[in-house]
């Protein structure tokens, strides 16, 4: 049933193993119906994605990454670094949730500057930022406790990371992909240094009808964005060389039916000084506070934190 549903998708997809896939104490169902390998790599543009197996021991209680997979991962990360590729891990859980291989994995994530680890497991929306790496999780589409069914969109745009949760069918929709919100910036890039010609703004816009207008507001400036031909991306340049501080960037879109949507982020610019957030040793303890505009409710409703018995 799962594979039949996936085959209906027009977009490319990939899958990773989670604890619900090994209740039979075997990888066979996953390998027969979903993927041919328990872990694998692929590239999109200049980013390498590493689909990992958090259950090298096929048991839902194991949460284990063993030496053979870890050696494969280090080889992939080393190769990606040599090619100048960004590195993203797809893993069922936080690295600190692993019962075997946790420290080894976390050492590799730090050594090779992994930008993002995208996860499942929590059943609620969450983002953590430990100063080096972002960790993102999206709530389950079944057994919902936190809110309506939906999906998250993550963008990697020129090194900038953006994340937002959308409820199913909620259109039109807008998502700023560049620059980054300050909450999603790591310590190595605390402020945006505008290029000589200004701050480049990009946003993705989706609707059931044609988009008529997209405009941005930033530091009391207004800018009409232009669509990049053949894409859902709109962009423009905002003068920002004279600015220093943290400013709100808003992008507003209107479609042919008169419906509107908006996204807003906080952008540090120039010589703005941002006080580093306190970092904790466990990656999951660095979770961001509630950010309801982007789907982070901060409730942690789900089987692994504050969820109710089903």
C-alpha cells in the first residue's frame, strides 16, 4: 500500500528506514517494496544527500549505527568535501538518540561540517540548532496529536537554509528561501554581509492559479520581485549596504483569484552583533522555541515527549 501511494507521486522521492519498518526484525519488506539498499547517497545540484539507516540491527528498539555503515558514511563525507559539495543527512532520529554509534556519528557531523540532518521519529515539528548543524523533524501524517495533516518544505539556496510547515491544501503559499532567518543561522554565519549591489531576496510561491504579484518589504523599503523563468522562484535585490541590525523581511504574494499569502523572517545585516545562544551537548536539547508562523508550536506532542497514550 505504501509503495502504491508513493508511485502516484509526480515528484522524485526517497525513503529511509525507521523503527516501524523493522518490527518484523528484518529489512526485507523495506528492500522489497521501498528501496534496494538500507543506506545510500545521491546528489542534487551541489549538495550530497546521505540516506542513513538508524537500525543496523533490524529491531525497533535497537537505534544502532554500526562500524560498517559508519565507515561508508565517512568515505562519502570525505568525498563530498573534496568535491566542494554541501552535506545533508537523512536519519530517522537525532544522533544523540542512537544507542550505538551516537558519539561516532556526532564526531563525523562536526568533522565534516554537515549542514543539516532531516529526521522523522518525533511525530511533532521541531528544529534544533547546535551552532554548527541544523536538525529538522516533521510531524507524522498519522496518529496526529499536534495539529492538522501537512508537510514541511526545506530549501538549500546558495548555502542558506529555510524550513516551513504547510497544512495540506493551504494555497497560495509563500516561502522565503534567501536570506536565512536568524534562528536558522549557525555560528559561522551570524550576520548577512550584503553583496556590493545589495541583499538578494528569493522566495518560492505556489498557487492553484497564476501569481500576479510578489513584493518584499525590508527596513522601510519596498521591492517588486520578478519571477525566474520556468520556476516557482521570485527574486530581487534590496539596497542594504547602509544597514546594520536585525530587520523583518516580508514577502507578500497575490494570485489571479485575489487570494494572498505571506512569509516573514528576521534577518541580521551588516555589523549587527548577535549574542550566541547557549548550546547544549545533546543535539535535541538545542530545539528552537515556538515559531508558529512556520509551524513550530513548541508543544512536542508525540509519543517521544508529551504525547498521550493512543
